[in-house]
C-alpha cells in the first residue's frame, strides 16, 4: 500500500502541488528518495530517521521508497521533511491512515522531532486554499499561513508528537491568527531637509505616479537623505499589494514571526551587488533585490559604481515589471514592479557642478563624460525624472524648518494615486495602479494635451530628439502632474515641467 501526502514545490512565487508517495514494502532495509530531489531533500532521510526515533518511533526494518511526483519537477529545500515523516507515520500506523487526506504539508525537522520554520508558507497556504485543502506547517509560520483565508484549516505544531496527538484527539491545536507588524512612526521626515525644494518636488512627483528618478549632485548635497525619506510620503500597501509583496518575502524567507507589514519595501543594495543578488537566481533560485522591492522602492546609490552588466539587467524589469531567471532545467518568473531611485555624482571627483572647480583628472567634460558613460543609454531612457541636486548654502541651513513635512506631501500623493486607481478601473485596467504602469495604447485617451501643449510637445520632440519611449514617458509624467493639480486636462505648464525633467536626461544620455 502507498501512503500519499500533499506538499508543494516553488516556481517563482507559485506553489505547485507535489504528491509525496511513501511505500513500506518487504525487502532488505533501505530508505530511498526519488523524484528529482536536490541535496537538501536527499538529506531528509537522516533528519526524518532521527526525528522519528526522538518521537518514540522507529523505522521498520523494511524497504522504504519515497517518490516525489511529478518526477520531472525539480524539488528543492528542506520543507519536504515533514510530509515524508508524516507519510511514514501513517504507513506504520502511528497516526490514522486517512488523517492527512485534504491537507498540504510542509516543514523542516530537527533531530529532536521539533518542526522548524521554512520559507514559502504563505504561497503554499494560498495554493492549498485554492485546492480546498487545509495546511500543516510549523508553529512559527502559523500566523503567516492564516493570512491565506479565514476559512482554511491550519494545524501549526511545534513537534511531530503534537501532530500525532492532534490527530488522535488527545491534544487540540488551536488555529493561529494573522499578525501584523505595527507600522512605527518613521523618524525620517521631509521637514528635516532645508532647501532642496526642486528635489522635494521631483520626489513628490515620483511618489505620486510611481516614476523612476535619478538624482545627480556633488557629495554631501543630500541625495541619500532625500531617498531615505521617500517611504514617508508613499501610501501604505493595499490588501492585494500586501499579498503580492508578502508572497515574495515568504519565498525569500524574510517574514519575521509570521507577521506581515503594510509598509512599502525599501531596498538599498550595495554597489558591489552581483547580478544574481539584484535580479534573483543562484544555485537555488531565489528572489533578488528588485523583486523584494516589488510595489516599493529600489534605491541604488553611486549608480555608476555598479557593474554595467548588472545595471543593464534592469532593463526588462523596468519595462515589464517582472524578471525571469532561467536555469538549465527550469525557468522562474518573479514580480518586480518597483520605483527605481538612483543617485550619482556628476564625475568621479564628485564636484563637476561646483563653480570654478578644476578637475584633477584633466578636462572636466572628459571626466564627466567618462564617468556617466558607465550608464548605458537604453537604461537612462527608462528613467522618467532626472534632477540636479545642488549644494545647500549656509543661508538655507540657518532658516527654520519648512512648514510642510511628509504628512502634507503624503496627503497629496495619496489623493493623486486615488485618482489614478479610479481612472484605470473605469478603463477596464484594474491591475494598473499608477501612471508609470500605463500602457502606451491608453495614453492617447488619458494623457491628451490641450492645443498649446500639443504644439510644445511637437517642438520639444524634434528639438530633444525624443525616442518613442521617451515621448510616452513625458506624457506619463505630465499626466501625474495634472493629477497632483487635480485637473483632467494636461496643460502646457504640465508638459513644460515634464520636459524639464527629461532635458537633463538627454544631456546625460548624449554623454553615454
């Protein structure tokens, strides 16, 4: 007789059903696991053996075969320990044979029979709920699983003995409840920044429309300080966004204590990050920084110091909002819809914009051009807003803090995003949330300028030699500016401001 237990294998953030088939048959004592397991799954034999012994059970002196079906799907991770152990317990009569019917099982075993937390519990719970199954998981992950549905049956245990007692009726495990990390009030506020009004304006536009932003300025002008305060003006995650972001964090093993948070992600990788660290991958495919920044912010400081090949790997995610990681035997896709906020010095010396500065490397235009050429033209073309961040003067620092802080800016950003959400829902595009995501096919309807604006745009397109992508990105920024002003029609002033952010982009792109 073959005992069957349901579990999952992860492809991206999708949890695919896997059938664990356990057979205890006459023959020489053996314990084999087949079905394309990786090393962690193969090592499950020793963990399962020790955990059963610690729980007062012993493997029978018979031939034990565990098959993980479908056999052509790679099986990675230690979460197969628990389904294999429970399948064996059912096969030898330690728990009722039908107890595991209608459950998806995952968890890692300790040698003492304890059940350790694993990554991917939330997508596994969502998949189990779709199949109308319950979930058996580690106690530490129970709160995370409870977010899948209020109706899903969850058995969250600390040990194998607890699960056995639960199914025998001698111990009842209560259903875990969802937990939320209380959003602490951020000490970072735009009111901390004196001066830099044009940079704050660009930050507000980027937040309102989900646009990518590049800040160019000398060291110490406040670029990193501005970027760090961007989360304070972004709206909290909506329920659907919270689920998307949490599924990625779950697969990456970055959910602490099973509690989710409504704060948008803010990721700031070092410029030495590899391509696998940024886009995802590795020996066992995992989400990279751009996926962990999904529906949030990816801040790249010292942009030209990143490996050019790593930067160019951002082209597809910036355009499509997802990243594909290919391996010899499988291919996975992760969501990656993020706001790129980048900062850089104008040259390696850092002071090219300073009046009267003489570059130590020779001609200042050559130093600037060589440094900025590390960023490819196609990548620059995908960034909507480029601004020059000038040094703050002593006169600015003496002034009292500005009256307007993050709370006031966040209110305008939230209002603009509500307008966008309603617009795209009415247009039959409920998955589009911001103007930055708007497809070119709908821009003719939602971002049509008035007569004066059309004339300005036509002249600017010829003068600045805008690409088709650049043309559409100008329209998206202008649409966001109109939304911030709460006007339906895009005027000449909106287009003029949008083009001003593109003008610096064209200068930098020509140097590249």
